[in-house]
């Protein structure tokens, strides 16, 4: 399967590209800066230069699936959160519909269901992600929404807890999220699902299959 990883220079996107190098999938990494291409080529991933704030139709053409792992980041203002995390995601979803992409996996967040219950500083970000998630649900694509808890840079364990709705909020290593995204590309039960995940005791694939 030909898979475009959007945000391939980010921590999760870059790790996903690396993991895909040892999978049946062909990875394409969407980046905005051509100087980031070398880091993708070492994993035999094809760099795709495109900007989420512009037309991304050519970037998704010919792909079987797209994984949206991009984000404006915490050091930008609310305008960038809107233009990248919300509007950029929506624009990409529309481009996928127009060009025949089958499967779209959105990297979201647990608290997008209830943004007002999160710390106030996260409200705007979560509201933007919530809008993008809903746009994906309403699209004609086969969709999956991966909603991890608070991300950290701990060493991966290869084990998570996953469910449509988790009772407890928690943390999860970014590398384990990347592993989960890879598994969701091929699991039969991933279509039309929103799955929350935090660190746990069950192997990633087993947790996603059972959730």
C-alpha cells in the first residue's frame, strides 16, 4: 500500500516512516522544507514537498492511504493552529476525496471529545482538532481517528491500553503511537473507528484488535 505520511518531519511522523521501512507499505513523507528530504531517504521513503496551507491535491494523488500526523506545534500562535491543525487537515481530507484516496488516519487527541474539560490553555487546540475530526467523519473516506493521551518522549514499551473511550486519561510514548498508526493501516476493524490509547500492558496490535 502506498501511504503518505503528513508531518513526516515531526517526532511521530518521522518514526512512522522509519517503522514503515520494515513493513509491506511504501512510505511517502510529506514535508514543507526540501532540506528535510535527506532524513526520509535514509528510510527509503519518497519525499513529497507540499504545504498544508496550500493546495495539497498533487501530494495525495496516487496514494492508497494518508496518515495525518502534522501539527503547528505549541510554539506557534492560534492562527497557525487554525490554518494547519484545522483548515490544513480539512483541505487535505477534501483533496483525498477528490483524488480517490481510500483510507485516512487522523492523529488526534483523547480530549477532543470534551475540550472544555481540558486545561484552558488547550481549549483552542482541541477545538481545532475536534473540527478536523468531525470533517473527516462526514467525508466519504474510510476513516480512522487515533486519539492518544498526553504524549511523552519515554522509551517505547510496545504495550498500550486502547478503547473507543478510556475511563482514565494518561500518557503514552510517541514511538508507541507511531507503532499504533502503522498497525491501524492494516487492521480490518480500524475503519470508521475512533480509538483512544495510553500506555498499558497489552501489545499494541492486540490492544487495537480487541478494542
